[in-house]
């Protein structure tokens, strides 16, 4: 999903989503920002087990007889056997590319959870927020 997040000079965080109206949040309302990344291990382990099962299936006599007896469909069968592996690898790539951003509020309201935020956008947003938050805290301390 596409999110456009910006930090204004007035201390507002503007979040624009495609099918929803934009949301404005003030800095003093935010208590914490959290980024959650999904692990790529489960889909890669699944892909490994699928490849092992395919190897066992094709090395047994029955798998080879099936492929040999159908002259032109062997490519189709091999492609169909590899589709679950390809799907697992695609899921791992999506898990690497996207994160979940959770914005917690000080008033105890329900946190705002943004799913499928690009990793680079989420990290950039958290860096900008922490930089601005740190600069406002140092100004408050010196006053």
C-alpha cells in the first residue's frame, strides 16, 4: 500500500493514504514509533522443504516414469512443480521490502498501525521524527 508521510515545521506528521483521508498528528501526541519487520526464514525454509520433496519425487521411479511417458508435457509438469518454490521466494522478497509502522499515542488511544510501508520510507520517517524530536527536547531543556 502507498503511504506518503511528511513532517511539517509546525510539529505535525501528515500521513496520506490512497483511499482514506489524510491524518495529521502532532508531535506531542506521539509517545513512540515502532517498526516491525517480518522474518524471511519461514518462506525460505518452506521453499527448501518443497525442493527436497520434489527431489525425492523425481528420483523415485514413479516420478521419472510419469515425466517420460508424457513427451511434451514434461516442461509443464516441472514448471507446475516449481511454482510453490517460486511463490515462497516471492513471499520472502515481499517480507524484505515492506515493514509495519506502529505509532503509539500518549493519551492511551489505539495505536495507528500502517501495514506494508516500504522499508526505506519507514526508516526515513523514523529518522526524521527522532531528529526533530531530539532537537525540540534540547530546546525545552535549555529554556
